[in-house]
C-alpha cells in the first residue's frame, strides 16, 4: 500500500468569527484514475446558541467534489486537552494529477464562539504504478509516520511555536506492566517518556543535566526512549501518535514519537516507536528511526519498582554519543520475576529503508 500525506496546512485551528473560515491546499502527484482514501481527524468545542437547532458546518472538497459535510453542535464538544479527536474518511477518484483540497468551517449566525481543530490529513491508495510527476514535490508528499493506524495524541503545535514539557494520558483496554508497576492508563510526554499510570507532572522533567536512572524525578514504571528536553513544533508531522491492534488478549500497543529539540525550529527530528504486547507483560521494544544528537543529551532505559517497592532500573546510556541512532532496536524485559541483575537489554540493528511509511520492524528487524 502506498500512503501519501499532503503538505501540512499553514493553520490547523479554525476560530469562528461570523465569517466562514477556509483553507485551500493543492494536492500534487495524484494518479489519474486511481482511487484514494481521504482521511482526517478533527475536534470541536463551543457551538452554544440561544437558538434551537443551531449548527456549525465542516465541509471538505477535493477538486470541487464534496468529500464530507459534518454538522457540529455543542453536544459534540471535545475535551481538547485530552485531544479527543474524531476521524472521518471518504473515497476520491482522481481525474488528473493535481486537485484543490478545500476545508470550509462556518456556523449559524446565532453561534458566537466555536473552534475546530483539524489534523493528520492523509491520502492512501493501493495504486503502485503511477510515479511522482515532480521531483521537487517528493519530500512534501512523504509521511514520516510509521504506524499503520495512527491516532494523534498531540501533533503539529497549534497554539504556540512548540508544545514543550507537556504530558498526555491514554486509556488502554489492558494493563501495561513495567516491573511491579501496572495500570490501564499510560502517560506520554513531549520529552520522550512513557509512564504507567498518571504521574501528576513528575515525568515532565527535562533532564537538562543528563541524569542517570534510579532518580526520584521520574515516577516508578517509566520508559525513557529519550529523557531529554524535546518538544513538538509546527509542521513536518511532529507529534505523538499511538495505535492498539490485535484481538483481545493479544493486543499490541505502539506509541510513535516524532519530536524536535526544545526551542529548535531547524527541523532536527527525534523519531522512535515504543511497542508493547499485552500477552507479554513487562517486555518493551524501542525502535529508533532518527536521533538528532545520537543520544548525546539523553538518558535511555526503563525504571520501576521491585516487589519490595525499591527503585530498580536498566539503563542503556546517559549522555553517551553514538549509542542511539537510526536503525537501533532495544528489547527490554522487566517482568516481576527478574531482579535488578536479571533485567536485560538486547540490541538489534535494522535498516529503516526496508520499511515504507505505515510499517516498522514489529519484531527483530535485522538487515534486509
């Protein structure tokens, strides 16, 4: 399957202010005659009105053809801090190699306040015979996202230049275990951390002094892909995404981080996936696709509690250049039967070029 992501919109927040809000995007490198799946995520807040049956409207068109028309009212309000996005999709049959995508957001005149958040717009096609028509557009039509069914937790900073030192909760249909720490809620942060449970801010620590593990700055049950001062910046698909796939009892959680250095808008990318199988409690895999400084400013490892409540940890590195880089895979075992000395790390190498967008090793990658 070929997946193409359109250029990021220059704005992904629509504020209703008595006039329709419109964004247009030119789609290029389409294959005439090919069928595409158009998908996007949105969240809506506001929309209250003293008048019954007052609505806001979200209309998306490609090449003048209506893809979706959504009626939005106050009953659809989302808690934006938890990024409670809805997903919509439609089928588009390309008639030429380019088309205009239009997004229109408008409301009835009785509605005074309404905001629409629009994100993660993708086109997907199974057609593999049509090549790109313009070399200059190749980079803009390629997605960094490796998950096959990504749900955005936070992406494409909308209110500020960056989302920095932020954390977000995800509810799981199973318990995740790291050592003796178990919970069906996990917390992910823009500093490259995943914690079991809700840490009440403790795991937002930025690690500017490159600390080692066995630290009380991190809550028990914390996995550090990078414990580093990172952030989500505007554009370039940066964000944190997750998916849960598989049948009950055999589900797999994948969390994908696409981050940059805090305060840095140069486009330097830190990109990795954490993978966890529900039927293999305590076992975690890190896959690294890029690391802006190859671990020189990060702490990497997992920390938790043993049966006695004492802090235990396995650390891969703390501020050591060259250990973390593109193609590194690290397997952790933190099951309760392992003591501190029994916890182990296994390093594998995989070739990221073997895995097109929407895929990743999902096991011991090796060299293709």
